[in-house]
């Protein structure tokens, strides 16, 4: 067994030619900087939410999850449940595509900025006038590609079709929209609006398109509380916004070395992740 990656949040271990173990830690990053503080229970919340959605969508597209049970992991992990329980998964090794597929159901974030500047959505005129945070007439897929520095850059569907092939691009976009619509409806029943989300895909050893990474977590999606939602304002979100707000207010966004977070901000972020996990999965991780 060897450690392949120590990322912003996850540790990835190779345990065979076909399998990986992924550990989701309590680390937190903001503005592309890993902070020295941890958010208690964050990794467990992300892992349990992602496992819930992978199981919920297993009939739409194959995914990389082999097991979320610690007893199925190598002894290095299973003998230390205090550290690894509920934050560790056994997955299939995939040949990952160098793209992210973002599905947007509401006018927010970078899409809102473009709309304000040019009245367009990725260069196209929308079907009507929109307000901030308004639901789109239909969800849109906006792909991005990772550049050499590890950041994501938006690319057009036309360019993606040239690189990936028109048929495969259309197939993946169709899967993305089905995933979004299916889970949007389920989340709504739990009082959460999925405003946007992102997916990553790869191919398994048999060449089968497979959903990887994480899905529908507060780190990969924009979640809003349904009871707070209204158009024209920025709704309360279930993510690391308390951390971003604290850094921004003090002019510390993106600064290195990153500062330690005060206890009240860490608690606020932890409560946000825990509430999201309870709402979606019905379970608490603490």
C-alpha cells in the first residue's frame, strides 16, 4: 500500500492495481489555500453524504464505490476505527477524464456575474430576464478543464466535443442532467435546494464510464435552505461560507500562510456541515 495523493481534503492510498482507499479528513481550504484549522466532523459528513447519493443514483450510472464499511478495508484502516470510521471508502481505480461537469439550475455565482456583464449565459442569450438566485427554465451543463496549475477553466461544449467526441459528450451531459434532476427532487423533499453541483467521470478497467470523486456534498455543490430561499438575494448556503466570510472581512482571502480560525467560526462551519448531513441522510456523525 502506498499513499498517492495528499490533497486539500482527501488522502488517497493505492492498495492494488485495481483499488484505492480514500480518506476524507477534517481539513478545510478556502480561496485555494489549506487552512491550519480543522472543522470537527466535516470529513465524516462529506463522506456519508456522498455515500448516500452514490447509493441513491446507482441505477443511473455506475460509480466507483466498492465499500464504505471499515471492515472491508485493509487492516491499516480497520484496526483504527477512531481515526477512519465513517470517513473512509474503498473505490475502483479509474482513468479519470480531465474535465469537470458543472450543472447549474439557478442563476448564481459565475453565471450571475456573466449575466450582469453581458446579459448572456456562456455567450448565449437567455430565454427571459432573470434575477439573482432565480431558477433557470432548464438546468445547463457547463464543463471545465483543469489546467497545468490545477485550477479549472471553463470550456465550451463545442471544444469539449472536439476533444472528447460529440457522442460521448452528449452522453455524459445527459447523465449529468438526470443525476441533477433526480437528486434535486430528493433534496427538495429534505428542505434543501441544490442550486448547482459538479461531477467527475472516468473509465474503469473494462472501459465503462463511471462516476467518481464525490457527489452532491457541500464541497461540490451549492446547497440552499428552502425555508430561506427567495430570488433577488444571496440565500444562506450549507458550505464553508462562514469561513470565507471571516477571511474576506479581514482581508485574508488567499493569503499564505493562512491564519488559524477562531473557535466560533470553526463551530459555525461544523454545525453547517452537520445540519446538512442530518437533513440529507437522516444521520448525525457526532
